[in-house]
């Protein structure tokens, strides 16, 4: 039976040292403004929408720390593979960027580890909607796995309301006389360029919505967040200024269910001495994301398998239109981290439902 090697990965960025003698040395350091900023995101396009999650970074780093004993080296000259390898070996996301109760990471040999992952992860996350791993590994095959689940609720639920997105009617939600207190303006240039923060019941997580920024450059929106909403010691601090009652806020409901195979990494042999004779046979991630009038939920699983084969003044107030009716970004992170654990670039209505 064909041997598979899965290494669980969650889309998140890690900073990883080339030579790790202990786990503490391998852990990426938080962005502190002194070292050069890291933007090694490995996102991809799904129906023309940009998608990235931090789980794969965690799975890759777990594999490097536990088995390669340093940065992973692959026997290849393919430019796409080498670029991806460089990014994973210098990750922008690590376990330091997420609270421990929200993630699960494990690596090991053979079917026994697969069975343990299924049992332990399901026990820690009873609400996990991603199916258990269905793999059959040989005794010396290696698996590295990472998973995280985040569920957030707005301080006050918004109203359901259809809206227009790129001239198409879609299901959405809007602020009213009460829920406007959820919406904080972090940066505002005009009605076609702004960055918002939504107030959550648990202020230790944060969610931002940015419209009007370059949709092909996730680095730029992360750079803006590091400037406008940097890591803080106080989770209760408001980000920005609350929208005015007269302002308008609308956003589409979103649904994403995405599976990615890292084809550029598959079948590549490992050059590290501890892993000679091994090759990447499985490298896959699943990202699920839903956003509606009550809150948002993001779920990310990563699996890697290595097999032995293979303004002022008194002027009249002009209400702002904070309407996400054109391509925009969704970014989620912890209050005390500069590194997001989820990024979604919404370029079209493929993740939305048609309005009635």
C-alpha cells in the first residue's frame, strides 16, 4: 500500500534559525521594530482570492526542530521550490503568535502518531469540522501536523442586510443604532480607502477590514497593521476611533472552504543528514473561514508526510460610507503580536451568497 507522509501545517509565519540546538533557539522572535520585518507569506489564490493561514508554518517548524535539527534542505534546483523553501525556513509566524488553547502541533513516526493526532486533536477541539486524518504510514514514515481553531464574536451583533458588491446583490450585514459601537476607524483616506477594526467580546483577538489597498500585496496591509495596530500589552485598548452614528457600515457574509496541495514541494528528497533517504510525499493544508453578522470562525489544518521512499472645526458632518463593496482584506491576529494568523484578500463574490 502506498506510503504517505503528512506534515500538518497552519498558515502562519515563523522566524526560524538556520541551525537549532534547542527549541528556544529555533522559536521565531516577535517583530519588535528593531530587526528587519519579515513578510515571508506563502499564500495562494483560490477563485482569484488570496488565502493564507499560519498552520503550515507551525507544522514545518515542528518538522525542522524535531527531525532535521536545523533548516530543512531539499535536493532540487527548481526556482519555485527553492523560493518556497526559503520562506518556510524563515517563517513569519510561530506558536508565539497564538494562544496555546487555540492550536495543536505534533510530529512523530508511523501510524501510531497518526492515531494519536486524531484522538488528541479531537479531544482538545470537539468543534473541529475537518475530518480525521485517513493515512496509512509505514513504521519509519514521519508526519508533522498543525491545527488551529479561532471563533470570535462581535461585542454587539450586526443586522442582516443585503448589499451590493461589485454591482451584484449579496447577503451581508450592517451597523445600526447600537452595533455601530463595534466599528472603529483605524485609518481613513476616503470612502474607497479605509482600515477598520471590529470590537469583539474577547479583546485578545483582533479582526481588521481594509478596503482600497493593493490587493496583490498582502505585505502592504500587514505593514500598515504593524504601524497602526502594533503588538500591545493591554488588550482592552481601543484601536482607532468609533464610527459616527451617521456613518454607514456594511460588509458581505463570507464562506471559504479551501484545500491546497503544495505541488512544488512534493516528491523532493531531503538533504539533511538526519533525514537522508526521506522525501516529501504529502504536504497539504485546509482552511475554512466564515464571517457573518455575529462573528467569524477560522479553522486551519496543515499536514506534512515524509516517506522513506520518495477632521477639526464646526463644519456640517459628512457621513462616511464604510461599505465593503469592492475588493478588501480580512486580517486576524492576537493583540500582543504583530503577526496575523489569518489573511484573506476578497477580490470577488465567489465567497458570498447571492442576495434575495
